């Protein structure tokens, strides 16, 4: 089954039916068929750090450089504010928080090019989190899912979302973990060096509170594909949940550099705490084992 280019003659229904039939290869019109699908998952313990990028149009650059910016600006927009288009793991109108394990991956996934403006941020989990693994190895069925989820043809998005909802969606899990289609682990970049992770996360709306904003920047992509930071944002105390402090680079360069250095030390400290929890196995397991009982349609 090929997912390089969407075939309108097969259509969304046709692709979904063909994938489902792989689980029941010997089915007949009169047979009663069932299968058990044991899913793999990933655990990201408390303090794990992930990156996020939000592209900013040039016409909106002045707002993010000089006007009030709140914590909400670093999260997906509410449906009442902007239309939410269909994405790789979200239906149209469905809010998901997309994060990347590596900032280079976050930039590439959003199609950022030199000269583009964007909001860049780091999030940290405030509890142990569990994600269904969308790219497991193993059976022919998993190989097909792998191929589908790695398709670069956006016309497959509806197929991906239907398959995800049917086979990979568990309300007890924060979302799904999947490999980038733009960057591969081990890839070498002149500015970033070797990319040590190509993992992306898609977090369901009701689980977004598990990810805390640690720090953010309004930035422009330079010619070496690195952020040129123009303004830094830091959350205020928990009682003022939507408030951020901010400082522009050109207003006070030395203070900006100090704030940036302090923020990165905090982020690296969180990473070390997460790494230590993994080494000591100081994390919980999900309350249920993700197994799907599937019957022939």
C-alpha cells in the first residue's frame, strides 16, 4: 500500500477500509472476525522539555516586538479566535499542542525559512506523561501505519486522523508521539550539528495543562537557520497564569543576554532532572495497558 501520493479514485474511505482489512486478511462475508491490537507507548517523565514554534506573519511582527503578548499566544489559538485547519494528528477545528524534542525539528516542521518571524518556546511537563507510539516496529499492520503517518501528502491527513482515532486514541494518554517527516534522527546540519531526536508530540486539548511554558522568544530565522532573538518572554507567578514579563534585545542588550542565559540554565536544569528520573526509574506507568479489541466492520 503506497502513501506517497493520494489517489482520489481510492478516496479516504477506500484507504481506511484497505488498512482495516489488513487486520482480517482471511475474512469472508459470513465470518465473524476479531483481533487484538497491543499498542506501544512512550513515557516522558515530569520535567521533560520540548520545543514549540509558531510562525508569525510579517504584518504581525510589530505586535510581537512591541505590544502585549500573553501566554495564550504560545498555545494553539482558540476556535473562537481563529480557524483551526486539519493537521497531521488533528481534525479541522480540533486544538492540539504540537511539540518537538529538538528545536531544529520544530523549525523544520513549521516550514520556517531564513528571514521568517516566529515565536519559539520551551515547555516542560508538570507530571509524568504517556503517549501512544505512532511509529512502532513489527507486524505488517504497523508497517502500514508507519508508512501512512510518514506521508508528506497533506491529502492523507483525513485518513491519518481517522486511523488515529480508531486505533491509537486513548483518553488516558496525553496524545501521540510520532517521527518527523522533515528531519531524521542522526541528520547533520552545519549550524545545529547532529540531530539527536526526530520525535514530535501531538497533545490533546484536555491534556494541554500538563505542559507548562518555561520561556519564549519572538525571533527571526537567520541565514544559518538559527533564531535571532528579538524579544524574550517569561511567565509570572502561578497566580497570574496568563501574564508574561518581556524584554526586547535592543532596549537593553546586556540585561537581555543575562535573562536569556538564566532561562537556558533553567531549561537545562529541567532536562537534567528529567534525565535523572529516567535513570532512577522514578516515573509512573500508565493505569491501563493500551490494547484495542477490533471487529470486522
